[in-house]
């Protein structure tokens, strides 16, 4: 990629890399056409703007007006969407330009030159982050009036109230909220609350316990911090308090992603899955609901790596993550457990229903076309095993049973989903 490229100059090469991820790049050479496409898009699209090309995208303006300043150009973009801006190193050195970009609905910006494959990988990661905003749960102990629960939920922050300090630790153990907000009055009644929450061996290291302080009191603040509170918030009007809580929830989401998410696919990793699966099993027990856990493994993945290289193998893994994610519903879990192995948990689903859903995932992945060389297309498959709660009582028992059924599927010819042992055959791979 040249030092002074524009997206328009690199359309063919960008499409080649995007095809590997089944991305659909659409290119626009006029602002009016780009704006119309953004306004018409109802999906999860990403909108990329090359600042070097922006000034040449105004044929709908009169010639004498083609000297619009950047701020005027950016104002033509629909304000209810976020944008990825590409800029040169010279542009990146100008602070006021950076300020203009981040104030103009900036999702992210990148400096050129950037190789096409790296750009596509970065866009893939942004797509994953933008598509998935994990719910953060906030447990409130004490009276906090005026918070708009529906507005918080739209920002992926779920508010749960609890009134009994002596049972708070039990409720936290069951629900595993990412944030706990305790009012000053409740803390003064029982200063042991936080220590009890913190000393539990199952305490989430990412969880924030916050004191909502009614008045400035340095002594109270010192006692709260010494007692284990992670942060102190001053009681203020509900809108400002909600804004602070949303910002903290966003930070927690990022920290949880660093610990519990796979960087390549954006899915849960082994650590993240185990914690959430354990919570889901507890919820199934409380609500008397079934659930199904499936283990998925790409067939003959070593051959894929040996034949077309590890970079291509990584692309197969990412495409599988997208194929699986299309079939995941609210309440389900999806994880890249390690290497080419994935785990899915279907909430409120019987074993037979889980088998049908996992088999639909298998067929979807089999339909994905991989161009291994110009004009040469291959299709790949996976095998899967399933186990169901309440027949198997814990996350570990479910996984071991599903993994054993995966082995049966491999033995019996691959490219299938198994829920029960069948006659032995072949060698897995």
C-alpha cells in the first residue's frame, strides 16, 4: 500500500482481503451517495471515511463551493451513526484535527499507511466490538430514587434493587452483578457489608463496589476506602448519576473483555465461558429451566493449517465464529474455548432442541465458501457433541459429556452432531 493511498485506489485489494471474512465492501465516490447509503442501512454496518478523498467527493456542490472546510464536510454526515476515519500521519499530528474527528461521531481513527490485510483485521475487530455489547448488571442496596431503568437498559446496564444488607452477599453470589452500589445510609448501618462481598473466594475481580455518598465527609470516605470500596460517587441529580454509572459500566465491559474474551474473534474465552456457564446453570436451577451445552471442533483443522498456512487457518476460525454467532439468541453463550474448539450454551433448550440448533449451525458453516486460490473454492465442516441440564448438573459435567459426544461424532465420520453414544468407528481428527 502506498504512502498516500486512498480507499478508491485500493478497492480491488481491499475486496480480496474482505472476501476472506465474508465482508461486503461498498465504495462511494460522492458524499451524497455515501450519506444516502448510511441513512438507508438498517444493519450493523461500519462506515469508513478516507479524509484524503473527502474533498474530492462533492460534485453535487457548485464548483465555487468545493472549498468547504473539513468541519463543514463532516457536518454533512448523518449524526446518528459512528464513523471510522482514515488519515495520514501529517493529519494525525494535528491536535485540533483529532479533536474535530472525535467530536464528529468517531468510532475509531487510524493512520495511513496501513496494510490492507491489517486494516481489514482491525475493521473485523471493530465489527465484533460494535455488534456485541454485553449486559452489565448493577445491584443497588438502599434507596436511590429517580434512575430511569429503561434508559439504563438501552445502554446495556441492568438495574436490580435489593433492600436487605444481611442477604446482599447471597444475592450477589446468585446473580454475580458487575457493579454493586451501596448507599451511605446502608454502609453506616453495617460497615462489614463490603468486606463480606470482597472476601468470598468466588468474588469477581472485575466487580466494582461503589459507595453513594450523600455529603462531603472525609472521615466517612476514608473508612469506606479502607473497608474495601472501589470508588466513591457523590449523590447528585439522577441524570448525572446515570451518566457516571454508564461510564463505569463501559469501563467494566472493556476490562471484562480483556480477561474473558478471545482477542481474535471477540467471543468468550475459556475463563469467560466457565464463569458465565456456571451462572447460567445456577439460573436454570432457580427457574427450573433446561439448557444444553455443545462442543464444536473444526474437522481436519491440522490439514487446513498444513495445506494453506496458519494465517488461512485463522481466517477459517473467524468465519466459523461469525457463522455460529448468527444462530445465537438472547440468553445463549458462545465461546472460542481454545484453538479450533468452540462451546455454545443454549438457554431454555432441551437436548433435542439443542441438537437441531447445533446442526443448523453445522449446515450454515458447511455453506461458507473459502477461496483457497484464485478460482478455487473449498468448503469445510465441524463435528459437535451435546449434553443437557438437568441430566448433567454442573458446567464441568456438561462439558465432559459434550466433549465425549464430540469424540463419538469424530469417530463416526465427522461433519455431524452427536447426543448419544453410537457404535465405534474410525479414528477422530
